[in-house]
C-alpha cells in the first residue's frame, strides 16, 4: 500500500473526503422530488418528516410536496410546512407521482397504482400489510421499496425499531395504569404504596422495550420478573439496568406460576425470523386471574400469546377468559408529535446523503447498511425475510445494482 492510498483511507475513516471525492459529490448532487401523502389509516397519527426536516431538505435543493392536513394529527399545521419551504397541496395525484414517497404505513394497492414506474417509496413494511399481492404490485411497477424496520445503521443495529421501541417502552406502564383504573372495575395502582403489596408484572423479552419498562417499574416500586429464551440477552439486560432484577428462562417451569401471580403481562419478544414465537398458550391464558391485563407489544410480528388479536388505538382492547388483551401495533402513534420528530431525524439523515451522492439508488452503494432495508428493487424481492414470509424468490440487491451500472 503506497502512502497516498494509506492517507486516503485515514481520511475516509475520519469521515473526510479527499478533494476529488468532494468534487464528485458536488457534481453529482441531485435534487429529489419528495412526496408526503396523508396517512389513510385513521389510527396512524405520525408523519414521516417534520417541518424542521422539510426546511433542511429544501435548503439542500430538494422539492417537497405535502398533502394538505397530512401533519395535523402530529401537531404540525399546513402553515408550518409552507413556512419551511414545502409545497402543501390537495392534488393527491401529483404527490404520488413524486420521485420518492415517504410515509409511515406500508402502501395500499390503490396507492401503489398512483405511483410512477421506477420510482421509490420509504415506509414501514410490517408483514401484516406487505403481503404477496402488494409485492407483486410493487414489482410490476419496478418500485424501489425500503422498509424502515429492516434498515440498519453502520453498527448492524436497527435504528427505526430501536427508537420506536424506546417510545413504546415508556408508554406501556402509563397505558396499563389507565386500563386498570377503568370505572368498570375496582381501580388498581401499579406502584408501591406504604402498607399495600405492589402489583406483579411479568415481562417477556429483554430488548429495548423491556429495558424501558423495567427502569420505570423499578422507580415505581413494582415487582417484576423478566423471561427470555436467551440467557445472554438476560445477562446484557441486567448489566445495562444496573439494579437487581429477577430473570428466568422462558422454557422453565416457573413461567406458568409467574403468569398466574401477575396483574400485568407484557409480551415484547421480537424474532429475527419475522414471526414472534408463541410462548403463552390459550390454555395458559385461560388459567389467569380474572382482570389480568395482557399487552402484546410484538403483535406486528404475530404476537407471543396464542389468544392475541390485532387491535387499534380507537379500539385497543378485547376480553377473553376474563383477561383483557391490549394488542395495538403502533403504540408510538399515541405520542405522534414526539414519534414523528424521532422518525424524521433518522429519515432526514438518509435523504441528505441520498441527495449528495446523486439519488436514492446511488446512496445504496454509499450506505450499504441502509441497502439492507430495501425489500423490492426493479421488479424483484430483495430482502430474504420478506421473500421467505411471502414465499417469493429473492434476488441479491448488490448484483442487481451491479447489473445496472
């Protein structure tokens, strides 16, 4: 390796581009026409870009069209977006003709039909919404579709999943408290009151959501037990929390007893396979105390309770065997303003890089981690998990990009 090559590698490690790379970036910088439609789902209150993000993107040469009142449920007015330099319009068709669509929920069939062939979309890609028919429609139009859940950072983590889990984790106990204080039943306070035994909570999983719940529960004096299939994840959780915590393996005989003693049971097991393992059977649910609250936070991956069924923010609970079930997939939408700001920060970083490198496809070469979030590209399914769940053949996106170049 000569000195010049070594020097350039050092600059790259520090995030400093050599002069010729800077010239290339400026020459290839590209204005992207972005479209932000209003979410069709009445229970989806978030928006993908905040007015602050729009202002930054417009200042970098991008053109952004926002559907009228698209940000109202997140606390952003049309005038906020107009002042930021965005174009607010009632012409929905013009928005869907944009180079890149950015939204929260996965696109519906009628929305895909309005997109131009060969364009791109960034959205969530839950397997409950992205089925074989949707994949076929995206591929017929050769759409580049990126799922936020699958996009990775440079460290191999999932930034969107992590930030939404952080928000959901902080909301779980307040939601549980509210549900347990319903007028239809005697009110229960989760926290520790002098002379009154505290409530018991069972947490299934040891990821970001459980970590947030455990911190809040510890400070409130709530007794809890954490179960997971992976002993190493439990060890990591204990180290991260830094306070005593009762942890057990899910497969142990102690789980049924712990469930029967619990007032609240939170399922937060996520799986790399895309389908959450069902660890609590219907028979186990039928033996729980009447009035127990089940909160299945991983319902978007199928749920870890056999009795779980998808619910919504407008109808969040149902009862079975006298046990209340809360199975809302988009809990962060309850705090839509905060959640929108958090998502906007992540998406904006990607868009700024995309513009500097010459467009979304060029950005995929520069940001290999984000490339992993693409599940459809130019007529092919490119994400192994999406392909497996929908029984579709999968093509390597790097090979597809190479064939285009």
